[in-house]
C-alpha cells in the first residue's frame, strides 16, 4: 500500500521579502518526498489559515528574516486556535534569534530552525510530528 | 614490545587527526563562486585576439572597461555610504546625524518595508512592520520632519528605495517653492527589480510597475535633470539569486526595455542615460567581481552607442553604485563577516565603482548596530588610506586571468540577455521564467554546499562551538507611537475637499494612460498618503486598492 505523503504548507507573513530560504526549502523537501504547498510572500494570518484548511496540511512552516516574528507568530497561533486548527504543528525558520526561542516555544511553536539548522533536523521533525515517514532522496544531508 | 593502545589514546589520536584536517587551508573549489571553471594558470593565449583600444581603452575612454574616468579616484574618490533608516522620521534623522559624525559622505536613507511597497503604516495586517527595517515615511509631512532644515536643491539625499519616494521628494520641493531643475539626490526607480525581489505579481504587478518606472524616468529627465536614477537596481536581483553574469544580463534587459519605451515617448538615450547609475552588489569571489564590474562597463558602453545611438560620452560611461553583498555574510561567528566584507569592498574599489556601502558584520542578525556601522566605515578608510586601493585606475587590468575572466563574464551575460530578450522581458517575468532561474540557482547553490563542493566557513565547515547570541539593534518605540498618532490625526485634519479633488484627478490621469507622476505629486502635496496615491493608481489600472484586499478605498472614484 502506498505510504501517505507528508503535506507541508510553507508561507511568509508580513512584508518580509527574504524568500530565498523558504523557496529553496520547498524544493529540498519535495526532493525528500514531502508534498509542499508554497503560499508565497506577504500573507495575512487569515490567508494562511484559509490555505491551511483548504490544503489539509499536516504541518505549517514559516520563515522570517525581519524582527517582527514574535508578533506575527503570536497573532497567527491565536487565530489558529480560534479557527480550530491549532493542532497543526508550526515550525519556524530564518533569522530566529536564540534569545526568542523560549518565548516562541511558550506560544506553541513546535519546531525552530534558525541559523545553522540542517535538512536532516527538519526531516526528523516532520516525521516526528506527523507520524509519517519520508521516502524521498535524502542525499542532501547538512 | 608494543602494547596495544588503550581506547582513550586511540580516541585522542583520532581527535588530533580530525583537528589537523579541519584547520588546514585547502583548495576546495576551482570554479568561481558563480560557477565559471578556472584553469591552473592563464597566459597570452587566453587573451588572444583582444585589442587594447577596441576592448579596453584607457581609463575614461570608450568602452570604459578600465574605468569611467581618466584619473579615477585621484580626481574623485568614491562616495562612502552608510545607509540609515529605522522607526519614525525623527529616529532616522538622529541616526543620520550620528553616521555623518563617523565620516559618511552624504545622507543615505532606507525606508521600512511598508513604505518600500507604498503601503500605509496603519495597514491592519502589516502595521507591526512599520518602522522596523527602515524609516516609516507615508506622507510629505513626514519627509519634512526627516529633512527639516535641509534644502534638497543644495544637499542630495540618496534614497535606497523604489516606490513613491521620488514623487514625495518632488512634492516637498514644489511645496517649498524650490527650483526643480536644481533638485539633487537619487533613488532606485526600478519596479521590475522590485517585482522580482518582492516575489509576487500581487504586490508589484509587472506591467503597472514597469509603466511607473518609465513614467518616473520621463518626468525626471524633463523636470529634474540633476536627479540621479539608480536603474537598474541589480543589487536586489543578484542577492535574490543570480550569478555575476546574471546580474549584468537582467539589469541590461531592464535598462534596454526602459530606454526603448522612453524613446517611444520622445525621451532619447542622451536625455536620460547620463542620469542613470547601476546599483550593483559585490559578492565574495574577488576576481569574479572585479571582472564583473569591468565587463559591465564595456557592455553598457557598447549597448548605449551601438544599439541606442548615443553620442554623449556621459551616457556611455557607466557610474556604478555598489553595496557589498549581504547574502554572502553569515550568522555563525559574525565577526568573520568583517573579513568577508573587506574583500568584497576591495573588489568593488579595484573594479572602479563610484559609491560604496560596506555591509556591516551584523547584517545577518539585525539592522546595523552603531558599533558595526563604525567598523564598516573604518574598513573603507583603511582601504583608502593604508592599503592603497585608490592609488591607480584598474590595477588588475592586463592580468591574463582578469582579462580572460572579464571576457567570460561578458560572454555569459550577453548569452543570458539574448535568451531573456528572445522570450521578452515582461513575459519572462510574468510567466515565472526568471524567478525559476533564481530559485534554481539557489537550489543548486544549496546542493553544492551539501555535497561540500562549496564551503562557507562556519556554515557547512569549520562550524564554531555554540556561542552567546549576538547583540541586536534596538530603538525606543516611543517615536513610532507618536508618528502613528500623527499619521491618524493628519488623515482627519487635512483639507478633505482638496484631497478628494486631487485624488479624483489622479484617477482620471492614471486611467487615461498618461504619465501619472504630475497628478501623484499634486495628491501628495494635498496630504494624500503613499498608500492612498498608489491605491488610486492601482484602481485606475483595474486592480484592487489594497494589494492584500484588507483595506477598502476611502475614496469614491469618478465615473469615466
């Protein structure tokens, strides 16, 4: 029987335009057999939640390179609770400062992949939180 | 008799071996950072067929490969730039005054992401970003606060932004009764670049964006001839993900389309090109960057003369405004970025740029701290005064390797330019071809790092032990609170009849397809905000007022 793939929604919130990282991540996750929906830049929290529901994603990934991620993440998680989709695990990447990690965990962020994080860590996280396994090409191993 | 080694000794010996391997300085790559394969050495055969007068020329002579001016830095040093921008106009003003004390030449301002995209700071979805990565500047009133006491026909301000700043500055100058023909300053009116680096059609529609670039250049060439136009803004394209040759190819594609459209409006190459400057990056591969600047000047000169019929040397000799690459700087062990930025800065100087900003070492962490900004300034002062970077024009010219690499970068750039033009630039942007190229470049870059074919110190090799998190820039938010209150109050207090009249006129002009700049400027003088002006232009172009469809237009537009 065919293994069900992990479905991951990736998006950027706010007016941050530093999208190289998340676009590259989208491709690297596809290489590993993840079904990735990249929602693009400049999303509102409501837009992300609508997409989350429409796409029936297992995981939500956000990337930030600007300083306002605490606000945007808090607001999004709050709205996810109100929309009844708070069970979808959220992971963050980009320029996440180590000093902010406790506050983000406290809010309910499940995975934080700041500078120095590698694909294997992200892949392990995805398998862990979804209970599904990855079967794709794992040749990239940083 | 040898005793078998105890396990502890084995492990220590392995540690020593690993350490020896880890600290060694190795040749880990023979291709340039952009991927051009390099030979063991270069000699006369590699530059065979080159003609000095035809392909290089003296510095200051066509085709300007060796530099745009005969005496280069002996006649005029490069302009040391330090870009400042955070919080409210008052906050940025304070930052500018501090930067000037350090030795920055001139005033260089970056706007926040909202102002960069013509979105008002009270936007319900994005308000937290106001003032975060640059100065919040939504109205002429705010510009008056930021530049209080500064006469914009005597002191030029360099604006590191694309949308709305030019109409704002012209509006302020007109309001103050200044002579526009003397207006000084520069900005980067390249909307196609913005479309590509912002990454979507929603925020910056390709066709409307390009039309606005042409409008701006037409208006400026007719009314503010001393204003400089940073077009193309190739820095952002390069940072988004293209090789050195790709920076030239994309930038030239944008410039050529813009010049053709200007010619159709009766603005000839020699009326506008002398005001144009190339906004460039300087990445980490020293020789490749030097070659890029040289190849770029040659391509520019030949294009202007041979394809556009330029007869004015000022159109053909390219001025380059350079910012060292922020992308090449990394988060781990941030002080290493000082070494990177120094090499990038030296490459830009030996490549002959006219203005130069050195990225601060804390670029990957936050907006620059004062301490990091000072080090970036000192870097340029050391290169200028101690290293001898300014002593002679094109010091690497004549090197077999650098000449050969210049030819190679040029050939790659012209090849890609042909491919883009065969599709058509607008189509190649709208259908995702160019974004696809960029995404693929970044993907391959990452794969090469994963395979160890590309080493970035501290990232995929020589990874440092965990260290305390670097200090971040912060500023007192009280200026922003007052700024937001002032913005809301202005919206209530302004002359509503005048405002509606000017917005209505803007709508009519924008609908007609005429140059919208005069009407945009008039609306800004009547205290319309950037979001209102751009929103009205959008509606007139058949788009939603707010790109994000959160805010409804507060105006009733006339029936046409």
